[in-house]
């Protein structure tokens, strides 16, 4: 049945290829059933048989390498009862640059429309059945990154969220640094902070935990005030300090998650992107501690005036800024 079927002119066929920013592609084969070659040696050929034939013959290729048809669905086009849509969809391979289409089950000429999401202009090609289309250059915005590129990108995003964009997190880490004379207690507190914000970052991004930014952001500012004020009224690092820092880290993790939600995470590389962002945040925090230690801790921490001239004034400045942010975020929430 297929041989005489393919020998006929198809009549009206339109192929539309759309490349989306989430890294997926959609190829729609639109067929007007009134124009199908339904007679072959006197036998009626059902439309679904013809559609299966052109689906099996469709070659969707990126940089010359055929892609598997991950999802295939058939439906009648809304508002056009005579037009059937055969939709082939899947994920665009990473780091590709060109797309081609061919289908030797379509005899004669057919139209191919190509468009990248976010671009207003579509490219139209007329293809001779059995021939391969002219390579269509893909916009960078619709081509997924490799895993290494994703890791590098989100590592950088996490780091820049601390330096230079995360002044509130920087002040919190500096508040932790100022109370401890030695570096080891600082690292213990930062480890507790990191563990906490890793937990809530993951839970919030996965949708397990949800708290409004109007609540989270003022509380983050108040956490800065608390740590700084404690530095003023005590000169000793108490045993409960890492526990307090851990609790505040849970709040900061929700703040990180809010930023990460705005940036977005690639569905295909969700875990590597999440872990890389968190690692970038940690690198940013450690950089703040290292710079503070080299500038203040290493040269002055053993001086008798270190607390009076550096710890207390620095803590008061941090507390004042945190208090201002607290009021601002309650009165003028973003």
C-alpha cells in the first residue's frame, strides 16, 4: 500500500519547526485531509496510515546528526476540522548550531517554516520532497548548554550573587567574622550557615517550602542586626552561636532560592545547576572571609585595641545598615 501511496503528489502539506528557549523543539506536520491521496489502486488509504508513513520518514537533524522522535502526537487543528497536525517534539541537543529537515514520504514540494522563540520573523523554505532543507542557523537562546557550560555558568551566578550583588549576605558573613579572633570558629559558623541555606535553597526550589519574600527579606535584614548587636554585647563566642547562625542560614537560603527562581534552572540539568549555584555562593562567602582576615584579622587580631577599634565600630555599622534595611523592606517591599 505504501509504494503507490508515495508515488502520488501530496497536495497540501505544511511543516512548521519551532525552537523554544527551554531547549526543546516542536516540528508540526500539517496535512489537509481533503488533499490526501486516498486512492491507491482502488483502495482507500486511511489518513492515519499516511501520517504514520511521513512521521517514520521524517528526518530531524541537528548539525547533520538525526535526532530521535521523543514525542509524537496527532490531533485535529482547532478551528480547522479538515487539517490534522502530526507533532514531533524533543530536546534540542546541546551546543548545536544548525537544523535541517527531510521527509522522502512527501512527494512534490512542501513548505517549511522555521522560527526561534523570541524572534518575530519566521524563515520559509520550499522543499522538494525527498530533499533536505537548507540548514537553518539556530539562535543561541534556544540551544541548550553542555553540562560543563551549565556548571560554569551557575557557579559564576552563585558567586556574583554574593560579590558584588549580595551586600546583605556579605554583611551577615562579616558579622560572623568579627566576633571570632581565630579563623577556625569562623569556618565552623560559615559551615553551619552553608548547610542551612543549602537545605532551604533546595527545598524552596523544589516547591516543598514556600515563604513570601515580604517575610523572608525583612527577616534576613533582622538576622544581620542580631549578629552585629551580639558582637557588641559579648566578646566571647558562645556555644549557641553556630545554632543561631544555622537558623538564620535557613532564611538566607530562601533568599537565594528567590533569586535562583528568577534566573531559572535548566530542566535537563537541574541538579548540576542547583549544586553549582550553591557552590558559587559558598566560594563568594569564603572570599569575603579571606579578604576580611587578610585586611583585619591577620594584622590586628592580636592587638589589645582590636575589639574596641574594629569589632565594635564595625558591628555597629553593620547593625545600623541591617536595621535600615529591615524598616525599608517592611514599609517599601519590593
